[in-house]
């Protein structure tokens, strides 16, 4: 069976990682608003958004969903009980970085795979990240360069901010935006379920 994969994200980091892992796919950005519900913790927030993004993009293909798999993902950063998404402006980016400075925080990525109407599997990856103490000048210069503005927690470990990260405990790719081992496991499971659903078992009845 021919499996088609769609990445429900406009993130260039996720696109690069999925390509690096050897997948062939299309990209369709989701229009789901990244808003946290009252009382939602980081894992529930990230996995809910991942599922809603994947389901929304899958629903765009009602007449061609046979053999279609949609991958959704969402990443948040957690420090001192605060759940951080992307900064809303430069001041918010600076505030986030100063909160992360000199501390260990958590990066949570929710991942969802939809392979049939009503069929979705969701999981999450958590990585511990330590950032060294930053000066106000370092933060201001980094924010002025623009790199933090579309990143959860206002930094890119694969970019300039990598020099500030002395320790990562867990999946590095999770911090970039897509935990590849977890994604591979979910996609392989979805493919097996698709193949099983596509198999017709004939039973002979002698009259």
C-alpha cells in the first residue's frame, strides 16, 4: 500500500529533521490556535495541540484519505512552573531568556499521528536542558538578532544559543522540535495498522 505522509507544521526545523531521518512528505501548516486551556499542564497542552493540528489537516482530505498519514507536533518549554510557547514580542523573548538563565528547564514535545478518521495515536517526549547564566547584554543582543522570535522558550539550541547549553539530558532532537525516535515509532505503528486494515481476509464456506 502506498503511504502518503503530511507534516502538519510550517516549522523549518521539523521539516529539516524529518528529511534528515529519511522521510518523504508534504507540508501543510495547521491553522489551530496555540492557546492553552485553563489548568492544562505542559504534556496535556502539547499533546492536545499536536492532535488537533494533525486531525485538522487530515480532515482537509476526505476524498483521498486512503493511505494518508498526518503528523502533528507542538513544543513547549517549562521553567519554574511557567509553560512557555513562542514569545509574543522582543520584550517577552528577553523575559523568557532571563527566566531560563542559570537554570535547568524542561522541553516537552507532543506528537500525534492520524492514519484514518477517528484513528490517532499521541505521545510526548520530555528533555531536561541546562542553560548557563546570561548577562543582560547577551540577552539583548540575541533578541535583537531575531533568532528567538519563533521558538518555544525564545531560543534555538541548534543556533547561536547552543553555546549557552552545557548539558542536555534526554533527546536532543526533542529540543530542536521533533523527537525523531518517538516519531519513527509512531509512524511505523500507524503504517502497520494501515496495512492490517487494508488486508482482506477471505473465509471459504462449503455449502
